[in-house]
C-alpha cells in the first residue's frame, strides 16, 4: 500500500464550508466571546456604579478570597460528589431505560411509557421540592410505612441527615431526568443494524447476550459522547434543586458552589466574586473536556470531537 | 426484530414489561399529584389534603391564568419564539455540524473551528456583559433577543456532528465518485439520513425555547412582548427577602401551591401534544436492510 | 492559506474588540450627561407641546414669592419623570387599564402636571437585576428604588441628588408625620453628611412583633386558660395532643429567627423571653453587640433545646419550610404556632370555609420574668427611592409631591378615587414602588375600630374596611366568610391586641440597623455558621457548649470588624 502524497486541499474547494460555518461562528463570536471580555470583572472589585473601566483592579484577590473561605473545601467537595453522582447515575439509568424500551414489543405501551417517563423533566424543582418534602417529612408517608413495617424505630428526618442528603439529591434528580436523557440513546439505538441480531440468533445467542454484545456496543460511541459532554457539568451540581431542598442543618454536605455564591450575592450584588467563580468553573470544565478527548483518542481510539 | 416465542423470550419480555411499568408508575404518580393539585381548591392544597385525585374540584387556578389577556399574548410570543428560534437553531446546527464532521484531510481548518465551538460551549459570560452586548447590538426588547444570542446550541451541534460522522461511509464515497460537491452532499445525503438525530436536536431546541423564562425576564422590557414562561414565572413571587413585600404580596406568595401546579400543567401541554408526533422519528430505524417496526 | 486566515481573523478580532470598547466607553462616561440632557429636552418638549397637563398646571401655578407651598399642588413647571419600578404582575385593573395607565396614576399625573414614563416596570424578582444593569450601563432612570448597599454606592459616587430641601419644602404633613413614627430610624440610614440623599420606605412595625396563635375553639372546649409562660404553652400543646390527637406540637420551620419580621413559624418570641435577640444588633452595657452571641442567647438555646427533646417542638422542624408548616396547621394536625399579626387572616381564615366553628386566638406570650412581653423591633426601611444626579429642582419637587399623594391614597386604599367601590386597587398602580405606611399603622387602625375612638363616619379606606368586616364577622362568621369579608375582622383582633398591649411590651430597638461594608463580603459566611450551629444545638446534634466555640469563630471570621464598623458609624 503506497502512501499517497497528502493532497493540499485548495481553498477553492473548501470555501463553501467556511461559508456554511460563517453565520454560526458570527453569532457565537458576538454573543459568547465578546461578553467574555466582561470577565475582567473577576479581576476587579466591580461596582456597578463605576462600571468596567473605573472599578478597582484587584488581580487574583477574588480567587484568593474564595479559596480562603472556611467552607471552600466543603463546598467544592459537595459539588463534585453530587455532580459526579448525577452524571454517572443519570447515564446508567438513561441507557438502561432506553434499552428496556428497545427490547419492548408492544408499540402503544412503549410510546405511552416513553411519554410518561419523559414528563418529570418538565416539573420545576419548586413544586417537586414541596412534594418531596412532604414525602420525606418526619410524619410523611415514607416514614409512616417504614415505622409500620418495623424497619426503623424512630422517624428519620431524611432531608436533615447529612449522611442521606447527597443520596437523596442524586436519586431524585435521576428520577426527574432519566426519561428525557434517554432520548438521545433511543435515537442512537434506532440506528443499530438489525441483521446483527438475526445473525446472533442463528448462532444461538440469548437475549442478554445480544444486549451485551450488540446493543450496548452499538451505542458505545453515543454513550462516550454524552458522558464527555456532561463532564463539562462537573461543577454544576444543580442550584434549583439543592436550593429548594436544603436547609442550614445540611449545609455540611449539601451546600454547593452555586448556593453559596447565591447567598453571597443576595446580600449585596457580589458580581466580582460570582464572575470569578463562573470563570473558575469554565476553566475546570475546559481542562476536563480536553483531557477526556485526549484520553479517548489515545486509549480507545475514539474521536469525540 | 423477528422474535420467536421461546420461553426465554417470554420471561425476558415479562421482566422488561414489569420494569417499565414500575418506572412508568414512579413517574406518573407525582404527575397525577401535580395535576390534582392544580384542580383542587386552594384550601385543600394548602392543607395538604390532595393525593392523586383533586379535592374540591375547581378550575379556579386555570381560570385565573387564562382570563388574563396577557396570558394569550405571551402564549403567542412563545409560539413565535419557538418557531423562529427552532428554525434558526436547526439551520445553524446543520450548517455547523456538517463541516465539523469532515475529516481533516477534506477540511483542514476543521480542528480550529471545533475547539472554538467547544470553547464557546464552556465559557459562558456573566450576566452584565452579556446584557450589555445584546443591548449594544440593538436586540433588546425584541423577539430577536430571544432567538439570536442563543442561535447556536453547541451541544446539539456536537451531537449532530457525531451523527454525521458515523453515517455509513459507503454511501458518501459512492456519491463523491459521482462528483458531488459539499453542499449537495450535505443536503442530499447526510441530512436525509439523519432524521432521528435531527428530530432529537429539534426537540431539544423546541423544549429549550418553550421553557426558557430567564432571558425573557432580563431582555424584555415591554410587558406585551414577554414570552409565556416569563409571564407565568412573574406571577409567582419567589423572593427570599420578604421585608420589601406588602402584606398583600406576602399573602399571595404564601398561597401559590395550586397556582404553581396549574402553571406547570399549562406549560407542559404543548410539549405533550408535539412529542408523540416526533416520536416516530426516534423509533424508526434508518439503516438499510432493517425491518421497520 | 493558513497564514492568510489567521491574519484576517486577527484583524477582525481586533476591530470588534476596539469597537466594543469604544461603545462601552461612551455608555459609562457619557451616560449621566446624556440623561441629564434628555430630561432638559423632555421638559422643553412638554412646554412646547402644551399638553393638557401643563395647561392645568398653569392655572394653579404658585407664584415665586415664597408664599405658602401646596404639597398637593401642581409642580412649578411641567415635568416628565423617567421611572424604574417593580410591579405586581398579579394585580388586576379596570377594563382597558394597566400598570402604567390607570385611574390612580392618571389622577396624580393630572393634579401635579407630571408625566410618568417607565423605563422599566418589571416583576419584583427581576427588578434588582434590572437596577444593577441600569447602574452599570450608566443609563439610570430619573427615579428608582434601590437596596441599602446600592444606595451606599450611589451616594458615595455622587450619583444621586440631595433631597433635603425638597423634602422640607414640599412634604405634606401626613408624610412628615409618617416619617416621624419611625423615630429617626428611616432617615438615619439615608442621611450622609447631614444630607438626606434618598427617600426611605416605611413598613409597619407590627410586622416584626411575633404573636402566639392557639386554637380557640379547642381551648374553650378543654377549659384552657390564656397562656402566659412557657409552661402554659407546653401544657396547651400536651393537652391538645392528648385530647385532640394532634400529631404536632408547636409548629416551627427551619427559619427559627429573622431580623426582618414576618417570621411565621419562627421562635423569636421564645428567645426574647430570655432577653435574647438573635440576628439583631443590640445595645449591651453601652456597646453594640450581636444578639445571637450573648449569654442570654446561650440560656435561651438551652431552654428551647429541652422543648425539642421533650417533643414539644417536633424534631423535623430543622428541615421544614413555610408551606409544610402551613399544611400541618390548616389540616388540624396542630394548634399552636408563632406568627405575625396578619397570620390571623392567612392562612387561618381558610379553615373557616370548611368549618365555621373553627376559631383562633392570639396572645402575646411567653412573658418575661418582669411580666412584660419582650420583642425586638424591626427596621421600617429596607428600600430607598433615589433621584439621579443632575435632575432639576422641579423633578425633586415632583417626586416629593407624588409621594404625598401615594401616602394618602394608600391609607385610603384608593376609595375616594374609585368610581365604583368594587374597582380594583393595588399599590402597583402607583408611580413609585415605595411602600409608605406608618410604623404604627396597623395598631392605629385596629384601635380606632376597637376603642370606638373615631366615629364610623370618620373612618375611611383600610380602617373602614376593617371596621365593616369586624362588625359583620362578630355577628355571623359563616355569612361573613361567604361574603369574603373576614380579613378585617382577623386583622383587628390581632393588631388590636398589639395596640392595646403597647404599654406591657418591652420593645427593643436595634442599636444600629445599618449594613456595613464588611457585611457585604462576610455576612454569608457568618450567617451560615450561625444557622448551622443553632439548629444543631437545638436538635441535639451538638451540645450547648458548641455555642462558645461558635462565638469565637464568628468574631474571628469578620464579626469583630463588623462590630467595630458599626460603632464607628455611631459616632
């Protein structure tokens, strides 16, 4: 096999591509890159009245301040645990659900289940928090049932327990999002070559073996893609949800970056700090994505981007 | 998939069905509860007496929401936004995903565009500068403010790009031999083959636009131009600092339960209506030689 | 090829950056100049156009001879006010009217010869962001309400006008009297170098005084006497549990104390009994101390902790929020809680719909050792109306006079302006989103009814509404409920008690209500520490000795600085 000389692709051939990209790039540039200039706030002591140009420059002070706060370690730790938990379990559950549907026969039942499970995504945490608080209250249903069954002796204040809070946050979020998250995988599953299954049947493969050897590998690319994209969210543990479900007694394990910053900004528009943290989050996400892309290329031979 | 009615299949199917039923119920019950809340009297809702069935059935919350001329006004704005925004999103997504899906040999600048795009996805600017730029480009207080800044949904672009890339090479190669150019390749080959992915990204885009209340809140000043979710959101006061509210407002704020529920139900209905239609695109296979369900 | 592209991109980038920098420069530098110019132009335009308003104005124009100034009369020259305002999207209006065009605004506009234009009028949760944007972009409206920290920044930057003269000259007697009821607290925050730089709001002080609510019909049935001490309360709770099968005792939410008042389901009163005022900066031995850190508070924590242990307060309270507590109370699962005067109406009146025999009592309990009821008093002001620097005297005059009207109309609930008594009225119809009441407003109104101090014919507006409701409901509760006329009755009973017992109360005002600079950056951390510690001590997770450690940490993390700043401000 002779290696062909790499042909230099002429601009004449590629200009339509550049043109196709132009509108999108323009929009992204104006509305995402330009505002980034405003991130200069992270390095200032920003006062709205002074604007960007007169606010005092403080260099890395805002970042230093953030790291010296007594609770910084806790907040970061909580955020990571909750966010990573969500990413992993959401992924697993979405794939599981998508595969179940795929294996399902009845068309109508399938459609119905899919639609129903897809709906919780649309409920806002304000209302869901009310529902869960009722459920998990000391005198709520879950406690009542557990007490009756004799599984516990005293009512558990679920949302007040530092050992249970993170688990509750992750599981309720998975409940809310698995249906919606499965959509991508359902679409991906639709693209698997059916002949593979028939061939496997002829070879005498069981249902489980088929799933393991054909179905899952068939969507492996999509799974890796979604996982990688979600890594960008590793510092977004879900403000709405935590804010509506937490209370001071679980600050230890429940306070995340966003809720902390919110409380700070609320007292007195702390733009600089909020911007600094936003910037930090973005940098971390960027590093992680570059890393995972590299690792995927290197070890699994996948190109994600 | 031709399935034989073997014992194994029967058991398997049974387990699958059971699991799906459980999952379905887990999702359905709270939804029923929300629906019931929205149809119950305020008193019953506040006292926590509503289970899965309305208590003291009343349409009061819905009447309250719907009687307002502003409700319909904002509904129309939202519909406009979804169509306009969804359209723009789709076009820009396709236009960007295709070139990005090409190999470096065919399109050398590709990698740089790719990292630029990812960068944009990760580095979102904060409120004040973003607001500033939108103001200076003259979009403030118009529907364009709701559809242009968010015109490129990068997540969707990456999804679609991957999808394009994984399309069967054979078709593309044979088309190239026939002398097809890039634009034709995109429109005639890749896009038609990408229906499930397109349906997916369109759905995400529609849902995103429909549910978005935040940009409406910040960028629109005229009450008549406010989209539905922003309008509904403004009816429910979520302030933590209650000292600034008058007694009247405080009381209103405290009694939001049925209202919140009605709001969710109404906001979800259009999606509920559209989704079953889009479903068929998810379920239909596209590879050649498959048995259609 | 590659090189060409990079160069082009770079050029494009540079150009755009330069362009945006230029734009930004213009906005923030020339902002106030441009705006001042605008106001002048508007004024000129108005006079030139000879609108209806200015014609009315010319009729009653006051002579520039230093003669009597009419606080309600037309402004010396026609003015257009650009306003930034928060509004209540829930409000209803007459057919064809809305928040910027309604019978209230039109009336004021006509009377004063002022045109009200809203640069933005948005829901309260967006309002603060809009204000920040306005300030940052340098395009502030002439008038808007801001928070205390925003006020401080604006005053320090010289971005707002001095209102002292305007206030002294044009404020009506009613308005002046209202500010006097705040005992100098309101003006204390806005006075910088002896000048009044903004107009504070006035909230009723009654909002901040906790009251004890107990199921009256049950008390009567079980022959229970009015509670005076904590033991009485415990007794009531236990009796309810025994005889009425309530599943909850004293209903409490995780917001155990608040410095802003309106703390329904809080236990501020339980702390106050010990002379402890958490979250308030009070005076002790001539110095300012933080109420949550005093020895009295430690004592209070020990006492309340015992109540939780004994089950008088349900251990779930640490995670409960307002709506869960509301459920418990309104579904009859409990019969005792602390709340504000208006809780008598909401949510309690709801229960009467289903069962007219339900009856609630309110008390000021538990009493302190000296037989008096201790309570901290909240600040009447939290938001401030500011006028942009460069605005003319006429503008300031218009602002004060509008406030005069707003105060009167609100007291009256718009009754004298309505063409039909059933016309909708809402504070959001007013030009400024500034609540102007009196610090003693609620007690005053309630007493007027209860003591028969005024003749019925003299009552109007809210006071009259309360009177009518009270008379109707005392006669027949069910009928009044059906006619949706219960709230006044509830308010009179609660606020009336407050008014009657003023003499038996130990009203403790804060040594300082000001927010200092250190608070801006440190408060979130301090508050987190406090809330966590207190809740853990109360539910038994931490021992009371954790309190001492907490005080040390609080001081080290910035508390000492804050106290020092407060002392400095006092000099």
